[in-house]
C-alpha cells in the first residue's frame, strides 16, 4: 500500500509539472500565430505615450530601451524611453509638415513626408541636424510607408494609394527602392504587390475586411522587414489589416486587426530577435506602442 501511495504521489507530481510547463509555454493551433509568429489578439506590453505624440505616425527602434517617433505635424524626432514611456530627447530637423514614415540606418534617421520628400537626419549631441533632403520623384499620393532594407542597402518607400491606378480591381501596388549608395530612387518599383493575388488569398482563407462592404483593400500606413524571415510586413491602418509578403512580394498572410487593440496602427519596427512594435495614434484613446513577442524563434 505504501508503494502504491508513493507511486500515486509521484504520478500526480509529474502530471502537475507537465501542466505547469504547458501553462508557461502554451501550445497554439492558431494558424495566424504559426504564419506571423505573433499573437495579435494580446500585446505582451503596452507603452502609453505622452500627449505630444497623440498623432504618432512612424517609429524606429534605437536600442532595447528606446525608440524614435515622429508625428503628423512637427519636424521633430522624439526619442522615447520604452520602459517609462517618457520622452528622453527631441531632435528638431525641419519645419512643420505631414511627416509619416521613419526608419534608422546606423546612426542616421530618415523621415518620409507624405509628398514623397525624404529627410536625412544625423543626431548630434542632445539635438540633431538635417544633413540632406531628397525629392525622390514619387507622386504625392500620401506616401506613408518607409523602412530600411538592410540586405539590399536601400530604403523601401510605399505610397498609401496606388499612384498609377484609378481602379483597385486590377493592377499592382508599387514598392519603390531608394538606393543609399547613389542616393537616388531606382528607375522602377523593386516589388509590386499583386492585388488580385491578395484578394484571392483572402477569399480562399475566408478573410474579410472590417469595412462595411467586406472588400480587402491595402492602404499602407507603415512597412517593416522582419529581421529573421526577411518578410515584408505592411500595416493598413484605415482598413484595419496587416499583410505579410515574402521577399518577392507574394502574399503569405493577412490578419484582420482588432479595433479595440489597434486604434490606428501607423508605425512598425522590430527588435533583432523578432519582437515587434506597433504604434497607435490616439484618436479617442491615449497614443501607445504595443509590443508583441515573437514565438517562432
């Protein structure tokens, strides 16, 4: 009887240990998590931002504890403490304007204005200086997407609206490349996001838009390249969607974003380990940065 009792206790302890391990690292059958690597229904951390960043429109990670932000109106890069949510520094680089995209290349920041003008900003001490600006020649169709393509030593610039198409039923959405060596825009788009393929993927996977007509539309508000997969992540704030494309621009995943979590997602950036930051404009809530830990590493 004593042996049976000890065996029972051992089995119960083993069962509890297995359960504890499962709770600490719960397995997931969620196809979207397996495809993107993130549980987008629950941020791992929410960092509230100060009121001056109510219309935060672009972010770029600096290091493990700080992120750079721009907002729609001021020619200022705000350096924010990711632990406290407080502004550490302000880098003034230009006059007020509609600044939408932000990325970092080494110590240099690049800011994208909606009319297609790029600003190259180099921090100096507690401030910064505008080293150069480029009118890259992209039609001024609300250009909002900007990120650094490290593998090809270029910036990717993505307009919110397709400048070459009046109809969205056909065609492709362009992704432009700005070569950092020559400091010029490449002659033709480096990627073209096929709208027919996107809509077919959505139909095949029963994905519908949050809009009244349920149509899938891509309106890039922010773009970023995943550091581990090299996939292109495209946020579409106005339609509440996240699109994931491979290096050739083929659609891999579409995620419908919960409006209660993603109030107005306008910025995206990644840690080297794959963890993702998405910034939300305030609108009827406080502006915030959401952190999502990467689960597939």
